[in-house]
């Protein structure tokens, strides 16, 4: 090779190497690639899916160029949002996590909850096995006369109160008119709530707590006939006599009146159990390690509200 041809050969070799490198590094553009927006790519299939989602029955009316521009703008917005670091902000992360949890529950928990049912046979069986829940207790309406006695009273004073209660009971036994104890309650009773209503305390259910001493209610329910009057009842609060004004026996609520309520209640209970089983399963199959020493380092702030309350007025 002559000296003159050497530079030409060298140039040819350099051009060949550079061209080869350029060819090897040249990105081959897929035939179905429509656009690149930042780091995102839009393919034919993406545009077709969006056309189908948007179009429905009017698919033929969609302008694909307008739609592509909307998709490009959406990608650009996402690109700039990611560059701004929004995806790393705590509020965004929590919102995203909540959305993720919601979608997970929707896909795996909701079908289980929607599948919960309580058949007619189960409703009937529940009613039979829990008949006490659907039995209205016996009710009675009483009137009372009350006289106060306390530990600081002298024996003579207590005896005077007892004699006065005996007198009230004798008067009530002879009475055949008026509401409850009528005017006798006004004359003798010291219960300010009921004395002007003839001592009437209203309807009470058996075996339920009320403001009245249990001994009083038990004595009332022991009365057999309307207008019967109890013996004098001694309690820590004082002396009482009770009159039976009316009564209703216990009553079983018919199945047809409660079957819808039972089904609704049991379906809710079953759904709660399904959700609990679901969350227990998620917790069980997810590895968890708790470092209690680190947890113990967290100190809760003092409740300063208690310290800043105004002092009580003297």
C-alpha cells in the first residue's frame, strides 16, 4: 500500500467503526409506538383501549388525534408531578396506600361479604333457639306511697312514721275511687314525683332495673288482683306500700313480625365475622417483627388540659 492510500484507508476504517457504533446504539422504534412523553410511551394498543373506554356506542365519532393529545397531556402531567416529588410526600403516600387497601378489599373481601346470606331455615332456627329475646316480659302498673326513714331518726320518730304508714294503708284499703291512691297519696306520700298522680309510677317490666328498690317491685309483682295493696315494705330509703293498678302477662312476639329483623341482624353479624376472619388472615400471613425497645422510647405528651383548668369557685 502506498503512502498516499494509507490516510484514506484510516479514514474509511474510522467511518466504519463510528457508523457501526451508531447503528448498534440506535434505538429501533417499534412499529406500534405512537409517542414518547418524557419517560412514558404510548402504543397503538393504549390508544385503542382508551378509544374503546371513551367511545362505547359512539366509538366511530372519536377524533383519534384529539384523544392522543389528551393522553399526551395526561402523561406530561404525570411526568411533571413525579419530577416535583409529589409521589414522595407523606399525604400522597397515605392516600395512595388507602386507595390500594380499598381496591384490595373490593377485590377480595367484598365478594365474600356480598355472598353472606341467612336462609329462611336459619332464621326460623334462630328464632326458636332464642325465643326469650322475642318474649315481652310481664308488665305491671303500680302506685306507691312513700315515707322517709333514716338512721339518724330517733326510735320514737320512726314509730310515728310507721303509725302514719299504717294509717295510710288502712285508708287506702277502704278507698274505692281515684287514680291509684288518689288523694291519699297527696296526703301521705313524700315522693314528690308521684304523689300528685295518685302515686302512679307507670308501667314497669319484670326483672328490669328501675330507680325503685327491687323489694318494692317484687312486692308489686307478687300482688294477684287489680287494686290489691301490699304490706308495708321497709327499705334503706324508708317505708312503702304498693298498689297494683294493671298488669299484662308475658307475651311471645310472633315469628312473622320479627323474621325480617332477625335475618338483617344475623347477616350483619355474619358480615362482621367474615371481615374479622379476612383481616386475621391478612395479619397471619404477613410477617411482622415488633421491636418493643424502640416502641418504649416513644413518650406520650402530658395532658395539659387538666393542668390549665380554672380553679373551682369558693
